[in-house]
């Protein structure tokens, strides 16, 4: 029996470094970006709660829920320490772009014929794969020391999440479809975020 061939890790490239470096270079813009990351961590938390039936909640699911909530908290705390206090995510300059990215991923993965019973692990696998590219790169690039402390704590848990979902018994070929969906959505999100960053800098 040949081993299942799943998509490998995403590779860092110059475009990602340039994209993240733009936020790291400007403290006010960076706070908006960190606020978006906090929002997306919260959306991930909500996805778990909504996707896993009451009778299927395990200790591992509860651990994942608590850690995703803590990631949103840690990042939001950095935002508030930076001066954006008591602000709703809806007021974030990148909020709508973030919602579109995550909802587009969730809806497209959920629509796959093989996704029955796999919506939680399938979407989680795609998000963890992206996070394990973006967060280490941003940790290296950012000059915000409070953010770097938060990202180190978050990454220790995200790496375990990545291993957890990589080991899940997905059907043959399923993750290739999930990866194709996410890899098509990400450039659209980046392009929209860059347009929004342009508008913020012009204001």
C-alpha cells in the first residue's frame, strides 16, 4: 500500500516577505494588521464551536477551542497596548477582507462532496498550514516586541495544532482539494489588504 501523498508545507517567498514587511515598517498600520490577526483567531475559535456537535466535543477539541481563544486575546492585548483601545473588530480597516477570506474558505471546503464530517478538521488544516507560514515570517520581520512575545507563545501551540491535523485520517486526495481552495483565496486576500493599506497610508 503506497502512503497517502498530501500537500506539503507552504514555502516562504519574496512576495510574502514584502507583504508582511509593509506592515512591520509602520506602527499604526501594523496595529491594524495585528487586530486582523486577532479577529481571524477569534473566527477560528467560532468555527470550532459551531462545527463540532455537542456529543463529539472531546478534551482535544476543548484544548483547541481554549487555545484559539487565547490567541485572539493575546493579539488583541497587543493592539490595545499599542493604543487602539475598546474598538470593535468591525471598525478594523482590514476586517471585511479577513471575513471574506475565512468565510470563502469555510464555504468552499464545506461544499466539497467529501467534506461531510470533515468541515472542522479540513478548514483547520488549511488555516494551520497558512499560519505556520505567516506567523514565523512575521515574528522574524516585526519590530514590535510585545507582538513577538505573543507570537512565540502562539506558535508553540500552532505547531502542535498543525501536527494534529496533519495526522488526521483524511480521504485520499481531499487535502489537495482543500489546499487548492485556500491557495486561490490567499492571493485575493493579499491584494485586497494591499489596496486597503494604500488607502490608509494616503489618508
